[in-house]
C-alpha cells in the first residue's frame, strides 16, 4: 500500500535529529511517537509483570535486547507453541487477555454527583434556611427544583453512558494460534477467542489482522504494521524477525521485532510469540493508567463565577433587610421570613433545570440527527465556547489514501510516459506477486494512468519482485509488444534507492550517463517537490535478454532513470466546506501532526487554509505557558508532534485563555484529549480514546464537529438569555423590595406572595429550555462571562427597579384618590400585577439575539410571557386573591400602570439596542 513507500519521499528530505533508527538488517524505520507518558515500552508491558508467576523480563534484561532463544526459554515455550494443557493452566493462573475496563458510574452515583453543581448547592442551602424559618412552601418548591435538575442531568449522562457501552468492544475478536494437543503431537493452527490467549502462545499474523497481544516476531515476510492508535504514526512501520538488535543493550523506542496490541497488520505475514497479555500490554498501560482529572473547563469557570457572585449578594441581602427594618421600623426577627424570601427572589431557582434541560435537549438532538454522543452534558456548552480546534490531518482533512499529482521526467517537465511505466510496474507487481490486497499506491497510479489512456495489458507479465522494506523497491519484468527476445525490468521505489541502481538517465528520448552532477540535480528536484508536500516515487527501467531463470535484486543494476511520480494525500470531500464554516464561526484550526511539515502545509493549502508559519515540535523546544501559546497562535501547523507535544500545546492554549477542543482517535492522543476543554473522538477510535473523550462522533468528519458546535452555541445562548432576563429582573425586584421595606409602614410583599410570584415566573421561564435562539447566536463562541453578566444585570436591574418604584407612586396616587386609602392588600395586589407584567416584557424584549419587533411566529417564550401577563392581571381579581392577602386595585391604577409599562418598554428596548452586549448577540457573555 502507499504507506509502504514512506521512505520513498521522506528519504529525499533532510532527516530530523534522532528521528530514525536502523535495524540490524539495515531497514529504515520511520520516525515514531512514544506511547503516552513513555519514552519507550513501559516495563510492565514488556513481558509478564513481577508477581504474576512467570519469570519477569526485568530480571534478565529488556525483551527486545534478548535473543529469540532466551525469550522462548524465559517463557517456557517453543516455536511449535504451547500445549493445550499449558495454555489452560496459564489462563486459570493469570487470567484472560482483556484490558481492564473502567466501570461507568451508576445512575444513583450520577444523581448524587449532580448535587455538587454550584447552583444546586446554593438552592439546597436556601431550602434549608427556608425550612429553618418555617417557610415550608418555599423549602418544598426549592427541593422539587433540585430533584428535577438532578434527575434531568443524571438521566442524560446515564443515557450517554449506555450509548458508550454499546461501542465498547475488544479490538480483535479471534486470533490464529498454534498449539499442540500433547508434547509429542504436531502443532495445529486454529482460531480461538482473543481473550483466551496466554503468554507463550505462538500466533500467526496476516494482512488485515489485528495484533491480539504484545508479541515478539519469530518469522516475518514483508510485514508492515499500522501503529497509529498507539504512536500516531500516519504510515505503517516495517517489522522484521531479528534475533536481537545490533549491539544488544538498550531497547530502541519502537523495536522492529516487537508488535503491540492495538496495532494491525498492513501487509505481509508473520509468526509471533505472545510476550504480554491483558493488563501487561502497552495498550493497557495507557488505558489503565490513572485518569488525570481535567482542570476547570469553560463551563465550570463560568458557572462558578456566576454562582459566587450570586452567593455574595444572597449572603449580604438578609442582614441588610433585618438591620434596615430594625433600625427604621423597629421590626425584629418577624421580618426574617421576608428577608429569606428576598434572598430566594434574587436566586435563579430554575437555573439548574434550565441549564440541564437545554443541554440535554441539545445532546439528544445531536444523538438523534447526527449520531454524536455527548458523554458529559456541560461539554456541550464547552463545544459552543471553543475558539481553537486542534486536530491531526490524516482521516480528518485528508483521506488515508494517495492520489497522483503529476508525473515528471528527468528535467522536471510533466511526462505521461513516466506514469505509464509506473502503471505497468504497479499492475504486474500486483498480478504476479499475488498480493492479498490491492495496494492503494498502485491503485492511485493505475487510476491516474487509466485517465491518460495507458494500457498495462499491452505488455506481457513475466515475473515480479514485490516491495521489499530493506531495499524500498518493487520490480515488474514484462515483455514489450514485438520484442520477444527482450525482457524489460520496470522499477519504482524510493528516489535514493532507485538512483543508486541507475547508470543512465533518459533525456529528450536518448540515454545519457548519470554522472554526479545529474544525480545531485535529480536529488535537488526531488527535495524541492517533497518540500512542497508531495511524496515521490522514482521510476526506472532496463532491457535484458529474455531468459527462463528467476530474477533477483542482483539484476537491478545499470537501470535507466525515467522520472518521478508525485503523489499527495487525497483530501476529505467535506473538509473544505467544514473549514470555511468553522472560520465563519470564529473557530481557529490548529493542525498538530506527526507528519512532515511540508506534507501538512500542502494539505492545508489544497483545502484553502493558510498554513501560516509552519512549526515543528523540535523548534518549539521546551517552551511552555504563554511563550508556547503565542508561538502556536501565529501558526496553523505544528509538525513532528509527539503525544506529549500535543498535550503541552493544548495546555498552553488553555492557560492563555483560549477555549480549546481536541480531536483524536489513538492511545497517543489521550493526554491531549484530557488536557483540552473538550475532548472529541470518532466512534471508530480505540477504546481508551473513547473513554477519555467528552464527545464521540459518528465519523471522523469536521462537518459533525461543526454541527456539534452549533448545537452547543444554541444551548449556551438559551442559558445566557435565561440568565440575563432572570438576574436583571430579580435584582430589580430585590432593590425595589428593599426600598419599599424602608419607605412603607408594612411589608411591601408577604413571603407567600413572593413565593407565588417566583413560582409563576419560574414556570414561565421553563419555555427558555425549548426556545430556539436566532442565527446571530451561532456566529461566535458563546462563553458565559461573569463580569459581563454583572454589568448587564446591574444596568437592567436598576432600570427594572425604577419601573417598580414608579409603580409605588402610581399605587400611592391611585389609593389616595379612591376609597381604598392605604390598604396593604391593594398595594400587594398592584405590585404583584406590575411585577409579573414587567417580567413578561423582559422575557420578550431581552431574548438572546431577538426582540419582540422581529415579527417572527409566536414561540414557547411568547406563549409563556402571555400566560404570565394573564396570571398577573387575573390572580389578584380571582378567588385566590383574598387568601394571599390581595385586593383588587382601582381601575385608575390599571390606566396609570399601562402608561408606566409603555414608558418602561420603550426605555428598555432603546437601552438594549445600545448596550454592548446587544452588538455581539450573546456571543461573548
């Protein structure tokens, strides 16, 4: 496959320091990334752990440094495998080959965990205080709201947990194992469940197989392995059955003769010895390590900031009420219930319910329409708040396959003949070598050649030498039409390896000697193309007299160099539009990849994304904190990243005040997933990545992330609108009640009346959970900023208080000009009506991103506001009025109140339009 030709392009580039190592056979092993939090294979993943009964490798040296015979002796095994009796005994003694699973929290534990929410804790405290002052109605209502909020939140997260449980599955299901019925019986190969494997088993590996445990290769033939889930390596790694590394000693970071659970066979075949199973594998080392708790996310910081602001107000309000009434009116503890009611009136009792309902509704819609699972409900808000999205390019911006960009001759001019010869090589290599699966690189070449009319069938295939990782070449021997006495050797492969076998170069239809100057010019041309992000294959041919004997590597001498085939990554079909949508929404994309910087920059340019300054992890050095965040802010691409580099960059961006999301799917992505505000992974990610992520996508597709961000911003906008309306209205009422308490000879509102008013307003505010914000709410990251909220609610709270105090004057005038005099019941009824009417107006005029004049169809908020206004007018006039100590105000009051409300509405609308928050439509609250 095309990734087998990794060396064909990377070898043309200046190698990064210490980025490659060589095996004893000389095979060039691509740069790899260590497993999370490790620089090499963890000791407990290198064999049997001490204490499990089998000889630990730590007592005899590293497993990669031991010879094959030493490993077999340590594990009491042999090339023929274990006997069935030995395998059963080891399985009973050491357990099954399964990764330790983390048990998800039960529904009761999720429910109790919901009580730690700051607003829920505030409500619980208010409920306890209300019960202490015998305000049982208030206490009961508060407790009901707490229970509803916790049920909604725990229920939503429990449902997400059940969806995740359906995705959990062991990476492989069966393995081909070689065992013997008895000591003297020949071995038999059979399929067994992978959890039945034990240390010492001998397994067979073939193309497409998933490596079922950590293994040591005994034999290998053209074996390459995908290790992206463990290391982030975007290309398969060649593996070989070395007896021991050259020189022995320390184990290299990625031993070429060890394969690890979680990887998969890309090509070739092998026989391997199981050296670690279950919790001793490298996969389990990352999966089973202590889960580092993520720091405060954007949602946590916002909620905590707003909660503590309210707590300060509530702690200050009751003492002020008590002291003011005692000093000016001589009232004592009898005003305590009123003081508690005032504190309750300041609290957005419905906030936990609204927040949870809005987030749960958004999460449910995402799961239903897009297959996106939100495991942690607050993560939906954080999705809407992110302004930086970090991701790898492979599988996200690009597909895991190549396409031919162009074919060049030795002068660097486009030449379709070079592509035709490459297609001849690809076709007959696949046909004659009997490869088990089509090679994606060969498929790309054949597809491109077919578009130019090339026909490999015009040649007769004679023999083929398939790709060899040691020589990085593939050769097809064909007979050209009309040349029955001649065989043509067509070779393609790594630029340096092909040039080493060439003696001439084809220039303008003639062959010229390939001298040092020609060679340097061709290498320079290859380096220039590679620096532009293209992957190069060199193509050469040679004519040989026809013969019957086999061909070998010794025949690949004196070739004629024809040119290059340049390939690039196939772009993801939805990536361009998705990147444009993310840019419109104010989300910066950062590419953190282990690939070559030129390759990543080329993919960005092809997608219309300016790569800016392309950095490498090596250039960033040991930077951290603000200097690292500033460096990354100027770049779009950071290449040659290890797992630790990605986590370090994400942490620095968060420390710099950016709300960061990270998309990853491998074990090596786990540190960055946990470091981000929101960890995102596709459904096909490895188990450990799915467990560590907050959001699981149906596919690794940026359009799914864009839909999730949109849903998050809608939910956050709903929460922001509720908070702005409720807090400003509540603050205005509290200021007015404090003023009235000091000016009037009686309590401006009885505790029962405060409770009923709050119940009516709270019930109406439930409509916000079902409201759909306007398009403006989706344009920018939605962050609930406490300071901005405080400025907003202070300004509009004072405006609301002014309307309430104006109502006092209206009530005083209407009462003294009628027969009602100074009846407190009339005052209570009049203020009750005015409060609910002003709150209904605020609900309509301060909605996030909308106002009443938009002329949109009536929605849930419109209907709730209308119902609130009706209750405000009719309740004091109904039979329920007298039990609540309310009497109908005189008709004059309603006429004057209409004038006050009209003026209040005009001032409120004008102020809202000019307020800075209005200009950003709740995007940065």
